[in-house]
């Protein structure tokens, strides 16, 4: 790791511990759009209804002015997140503790805190891991604590393709399984309800020519949402937390298979695999 990169990361130390609070009304119209996107009955959610425990991730969007959006569609470096001197950002992992539920029409807040910025040297060059902690509160109580990692990487040289983790076969001992097509409309609607303008999810030309992907990239947040939906459809237990790790990209337009199995009392392992049977994401659910 070269000294210049190390110093650039060390210069971001004042960001660690910095907090930003975002308020949301948990409005019924937004809840209805989320429900429709997930093929649920929008009319089932009325004022005061408790939302599914993992839906807190689809609220509290950062309302960044258009003039402060960067070329990749994210807020420009330093506007919301630390100005890490690497241009490409992808989600990697998540650790979530769920203590309650949001309710339709009940205001809530998200406190976003920068936990750490860690430089590393990977197969493709310099990377940095940004760890954030989101604390969700409503009615004076903590609903969820969501700690997640985002990986920043170097730009792909012009004309070259990005490298991906070598495929590993997904487990084959699931007790249940379900499949879904990641249609462009589904991925677009998820980007819309989460106010995510990252261009790799909808701009195929940008995704190919700038970031070196073969096509548009499935949103990792949506992958985790769909994995949790599939898992909770196969248990009557309450979700109290989960850990997640994204291991390999999925592509918009492809099919994905979700599988899972109970791991004794109070736990379930869930995984997502692509059309070739490669493992793309894995979760461990805590169930009450």
C-alpha cells in the first residue's frame, strides 16, 4: 500500500464518529409504493399499521440537491459520506439488530454514524472499507441498529472489464427454495422507493463503459430485501436480526434462486444463487 494512499485515508480521520440525522414521516403513500413493488396489497397498510421488521431500510432517503450529485449518481464525495479517494462503491456486508417496528404515519429518525474507514490492498489494487451505523428510532425507542460495510475500489482502466470474485457453488441442502426474475422494472422501482440514483443499476452504457460490468448490476439492498422476504415466508417466527454478506454480483434481467434451512432453534441460514448455481449472497437470521 503506497504512502500517498495511506495518508489520504488517514486525513479522513475527523469523519469517524461524525453523525447525521434524517427524519421521515413513514408516510402511507410511500408504504403503498413499497408494498406494490414487492407484489403485496397496498391497501393492507393503514395508518398505525406495523411494518415488516426489515422495511426500515427503505425509508430516510438523503434528499441531496441535484447539483451535488456525482457522475456515478451518488451524492458527490463529502456531501453525505466521507470523500474517500476511490471512485467505485459497492455494498459488501451487514449486521442488523431489530428491536421493534416502524408504523405507518408515525414519525421516525435515522442517525447515521461513520464507524471506521479502513484502507486495504486487494486483488484489483487499493480498496477502502467504509463502515456505517444507522440507528432507527421512533416514539422515543430504538427500532433497529444497522451496521454495514461499503467497499470503495479503483477505477477500471479504459476498455477493461471489472474483475469479480471467482464463483463458488451455492449449498444444495436447502429445506425450501424460490426463484425470481430481477426484471429492470423491479430494480428501477426499488431504486425509486429508496431514492438511489447509482447509475450501475439502470444505465447500461455507463455500467459497461465506465465501471467495466457486462450490464446493469442488481442492487444489493434489493437482494437482501428479497432474501428476507423469502425466508420469512417460510417461518412463523419473528425476525430479530441478521447478518449478511454479498459475495458475487447479480445482473439486472437475470434469474435468482433463494434457499434456506433452519439451524436449530432461533436461527436460519439463507442464500442466493445465480442461474449457474454460484453463491451470490448469504445471510444468517436470528428468529424469536
